[in-house]
C-alpha cells in the first residue's frame, strides 16, 4: 500500500503492485528513477531495475511466499519449481544467486524455513512433529538438527528461552 501510494504521489499510475514488484504504465527516465528511488528508500524500499537483481528478488520472493504459505509447498523440489517458474536451468539460477547474495539458494531456503519454524514455535500452536510435517521435513530429527546448526539452539531450548523472556500480563 505504501509503494502504491508513493507511486501515485509521484504521478505514476501503477498497473500492479505485488510483493517485491510494481508495474507502471510507462518507462521512467533516468532522473525519474533516481528521484523515485530516493523517495522509496525513505520508506525502507529500494528500486531494483537491473535484470539480474530483479531475477534474484523474484527468486527470493518465490521462496518466501512458498515457505510462508506451507499449504502451497510444491510437491516438487525447490530446484524444479524455480527452474520451471523462471524457465532457466537451475544451475544457472543457483550460480547467479550465489554470486549476488553470497549464499546458495539451498542455504537461503534453509534460513527461511528456520525463521518459519521459529515463528511457529513462538505461536506455540503446533507440535514440533506438526511443524516438521508442515514444512516438508523428512523427520523431526532432521528439523531439529538443521535448527540447531542454524541457531545454535535446539527447538525445545529456543521455546524455553522465548518463554523466559516474557512476563505474564497478570505479573506486570
């Protein structure tokens, strides 16, 4: 909504505004791009205009959308899904992603999944087994090992630490 509003205030009429992407009805001049980028940066956004960077952002957005909506997890691997969606060989996508991001697509997926696990642990509505199933982990053990490798904590310890940081409302 903020990006759409900013584009409209800038005199542009956005055709679509989605997570990580906005399409306007005309090509912007270099000066307009510079001014728009300055305005967007003040809001915490940035204008991404080169083809490689747009592709990387699209890959990241796709991964985040899939992980944030576990019901939409593809029945195929991330590599098959990304290759099909972007009509490029996965090894080329992976190489470009690693060069630009400094991390592999696989590690980015793992990091996003662990962030989702943390979120679900904080909400405390699902068991670890249900979380593992929801995020397509082969087992609770695999999830736990990956969680510990990334965070340095076991999922159980993470929950305990989280709970110890909160003060119940009736004790305030």
